[in-house]
C-alpha cells in the first residue's frame, strides 16, 4: 500500500507522517489466530481499554462492557464453549467441513490475554439514535473493538476476534445480568509476524471484494451481481 507524499493544506489535518501512519495501521490490521510466547508490555492493556472507551456511540450510550479473563480455569471453560460451536458450525458446512476444520479459528490457548466484550443490560432503554435501528448498540460496541484492534496493531501486538460461541452460554459463565449479551472474545498477545494478506484470503477461503462492488452512486444499481459468499 502506498500513500501520497503531499496533500492539500488543511489546518485541521494531522501532519503527513501521522496521516500515513493511520492508513498504514488500517490496511495492515489482521485478525490474529497464532500468537508468540510472551506477555504484553506494561500498561498496554490499559491503553487498549482507553482506546476502546474513546469510541463513538449512538446517543453517547457507551454500551460496551469489557471483562478481562485472568482465571485459567475460566479460560479453559471458554475454550470448551468455543470448540463446541466450532464443531456445530462445521456440521452445517457439509461441502467445506474438512476445509473449515483445518482453519485456526481461535488463539485462546496461546494468547497472552483474553477479553470478553458484551453489550450492557438495558440497551433497549436508550432511544436516541436507535429508535428504528436497535442494532446501533452493537455497531457502537464494534467501533470500540475496532479502536482497540487498530491501537494493538500500531503497538505491534496481535488481536483476534472470536465469534464461535453460544451467547447465552457465555453470558451464564460470566454471570451477566439479564439483557446483557456477549458479542466477542478477544485474544491479544505478541505475534511472530503480521501477514501481508488476511489469513482467510491467503488460504483461499474468500477474497477482498473490488471496491466498486461495494461503493454506489446515488442509488443501488439495477445490474448489481449477487454478492459472492464463502460460507
């Protein structure tokens, strides 16, 4: 990925080096599944928390809740839940089951730190910005995760988003109140390297869509082809 060396002057813009660094971080972010031995640098986890908590949220509701998992037995119970869902997913992918089961879909056994991200209870009580779009609570929490993801990449640390779990089972494991819902398990830790390509793209599971197939002008074009799926 290359970036322009000069840009039109804008008094509100960062300097060119900072702008380039932001785009470089975005394009080199990866969903990490393989971690190297070692712990996180001092205070890094706190910086990642701060990055997540600086995310935008509809109506300033701040629906994200982060649970740090430091108990080894609890992590093992989570691994069991993830493996159960991995097998259940494979069962509904008969044409690609063998291929799917070869993929590394979680790094919970080897990562330095594990976090659970959940939507808070009482999300439905927030109306501002979500009366017709209740999923904006989820979108806001996803922004928090992305902030953390980009901050980790900039710090040279890997992060993987695990979604293979039954939400109700994970909520029970963490004694979440009624209405709260886990949406992500985040695996965080040192990595040996960051791949130049997303892992699933490199393995042929799917590919990045051409940008013209996802950016439209004024209206949805009538001749749009069905979106390809990797199942």
